[in-house]
C-alpha cells in the first residue's frame, strides 16, 4: 500500500493505492485539526 497526501491551504487530498496500482481510498479532508484527526484515523 502507498499513500499520498497533497496539502493545500484549505484541504488535504489523500489517496491510498494498493500494490496493483488501484485506488483504495480517495478523499478530500479539511486542512484543520479535525482533518488531521481524520487523516490519522485513516492511516491507522
């Protein structure tokens, strides 16, 4: 699994890709404390 995060002023674009190159998760989260909490939960 691979994860990529593209941070912007207001958002975090997150993608998790499996070993076959397929997107498992694609989400846009707010770039604020709640968004980082959600990102942490997603990574776990």
